[in-house]
């Protein structure tokens, strides 16, 4: 299992990142100080370091300088509230592989983690997610249902991407909220239900099953309909009525 080191002294953010990465199949270790980050990164056990700049004992850039000065080549993604162009350039010129300003969406962090962990053979892999008649092009950011192009807002696109990366899996409201809206969003909000309703209206209600008391699941509506017709089974009635 790929191991990722998280150097973040704000417990809420560290837990948010670790939980999300663990759900995606990564092993994580969390440290709150720069000294611990340096010591663990040098063990060679970690494939990537997620590094906050505002650590309690030292600046994250000093951590980065010390690692690069000793030839440590572990990929580093910087997380910081410093979002000016100058800060970004400084971080990248100091040896960071990527730079993300807070607040951030987990789905974007995950995409950057995967990008940094790719082998040369994986660089040319497909940028289109497909499930049944649904097709999402990550490069052009276009959504199609069969041959019909559908306009999605940025948030609808992010939610559709999350479903298409986990077809057939039950995704809890909490998972969807954290991956699409980020760690700083109100956990009591019903925004997930609202946006699932938007996707049902635009992409077709039959593609999204409601799992009562848990969350939602993306299904292949065409396959389900074909199976039902061939086997004469009763249609599934677990999902909401079309919005």
C-alpha cells in the first residue's frame, strides 16, 4: 500500500486529508512538526509528502530546503494559506512539486497526489471517465449522456466526477461533502442532496440510487433496464422520483 506522509499541525485539516486518502486506498502518517517530517521523509518509506508551510516549530519551506539539500527527492505538495503568486513561485523554486492554497477541495488534492505518484508508463492514461451512457472528459471538462452534451456547473462537474470514479459504490453524504465541498463546509448542510437532485435532472434520475440512511450510488441505468427486461424482475424502487 502506498504510504503518504502528512505534515500538518491543524488537527481538523490533517484528519480530513488522512481520512480521504485512506478511503482511496493510501496508508498515511500524520506529524505536526517540521522536525518529525524531515526525519520520517528521510526514511525512504513514503511515496509523497503533503507539507503545510505553517508548522508549529519551523516554516515548511525550511523543511523543504533541508530535504532537498540532502538529496531527498520525495515528491512534495505544499498546502498553505499563503496564496499570492510570489508565495507560489517561492514554494516551487524551493523544490516543491505542487502548491495548493487553503481552503481546498479534497478531490483536487487527490488528483494532484495521483499525478505526482504516476509512473512514466501511466502518464498517457485516459482522461475520460465512462459508465454506461455517461461520459466525463476531465481534460475538456465536458459531460455527455450518450451523444448529448450536458452543461454542468463547476460543482456539478466535481460531484459527477466523484461518482464516476466510484461507479457502483455507495458514497455517504459525508464522503461527498468532504470530497466535493472541502473540509471547511458545514457538515449539517443538505447541499449534497440538492446537487444530486441537479444531476438527476440533467443526467437522468435512473443513474443515481438513493441508499436510505447512507447516501447515493451511481448505477448503469441502461444495464439495469436491460436486466429487468430480460429476467422479468420488478424495477428497483429505492431511488427518489425524478426531480
